[in-house]
C-alpha cells in the first residue's frame, strides 16, 4: 500500500545553499543559525568517539532544506543533490530503518507515554529502527526534486513551510497551494524577536491558512518547527496548550523518553553526505544525547 507523502507547514531557517547569496540576504539570521549548527555537528564528529546506542532506543529526525541537481560538495552547505538523496534513502532502507510520517511519530510517542518505564533508562525500548525526514522552508525543490525520490521508494516526509511565503512567493521559489502542504506559521519571525502572544498568533494564522487553502482533508496532528530554532519554555507550553503536539528545534539530538514534545531535536543533513555519513552522524548524536 502506497505511503502518503505528508507535508507539514511551519517556519524555519530561510536558506538554500545553491543560491546562498539570495537566501542569506532574505534571512541572514536563519542562514547563520543553520550554518552554526552544521559546523558544531562536524566539529564534534571529528573529535568524539562514544559508545554506540542501540538504534531501537531512539528516533532520529533528519532536517533537510533545499535540493539541486549539481554537486555542492561535502560540508559546503545544506543543499542536497537529488542523486545524493536517492542514495541516502536507499541506504536507510538497506540498513533496516522504517521511515515514518508525523502521524506515525505522534502515535509512537503517545503509546510510549502511556507505557510504564520498566528499566529506568531513557531508551524507548522499541523493536524497530525508526527514522523521520523533515524539510524546512518549503522550497519548490522539495516537491520538484525530493518528492519523486520519496515517491519512488514509498517513504513519507514532512515539509515545514511559511504560509505567507507561499501566498506571496517570497525569496526562492516556493510551493503553491495546489502542491499540498501542512502547517507552520505565517511569518517566520523568531521567538527572540517577538512576544509569546504574537508568536502563538502567527502559528494559529498558519493553521488557518492551511485549513482555508489545502485541497484535501488535513491530519489532526499539529506540527511546527521554530524559526531559527528559537523557543522558550513559556512558548513551548503556550503552543502545546493550543493543540500543537510536535514542536521541532534545530538543536542536535534524538528522541528518547526524556524528550519534550515542545522541543524535539533534529539532525541536520549537509551537502555531499552519503547515507553512511548520515547514519554515522545519527549514531554520534545518539551517543552524545543518551550516553551516561
């Protein structure tokens, strides 16, 4: 049975390394935030050797951005070649990963929240290696280049986009409503540059735009990625109170029993990475997150 390519609307770092100058000019703070996370991840990978954690104990969430057909080179940015993406997806499947949608992630977390923790550790104690794929900002390349790959390998993926950017086509070419998208928020203003009330209003405006414009019935799961990853405990709780159930940061980490739904970490995929490179980054991140 064919899996549904799930698209979730959000706001996050406005970048696209194939057109670095345009992206940086439109949103320099978001661009720098992503690059800083990328450099931090690479630095740790070069210096750290930690014990491996069983991959059934956690769920990694990958973060992609823009896609292209030309080679960007390893570590040069956050634009992934279509051929790289295909190799990565093929490798994930070969390694036994089950790639899940936002709905499935929500169901798994709900089930784990209802279970009693019998061994006292932060592992999820699953029988399956799960993996989640997300893409930020809603670049048209997500649909034009990435979607055919996900469709070919029958895997779901989530796209976080900014509703105003779709409506007004701001910056690099974005989705249109007919492409089918889900929620983000409306304006991509980071938490550090607005009030909690204004941020929540923008998130709800994004929901309203989706309900008004999407041609098909939406999922009941509300997911959002914080612009530039910025958030506060107060904002997390306010959004959870409004019915958002999955809130994503740009902080490196993996999902485990100690993960808050208000601050779900992700692992950034950089240009030139192979599937094996990404799995190695996942394992390093899991070791740092869950190592004793």
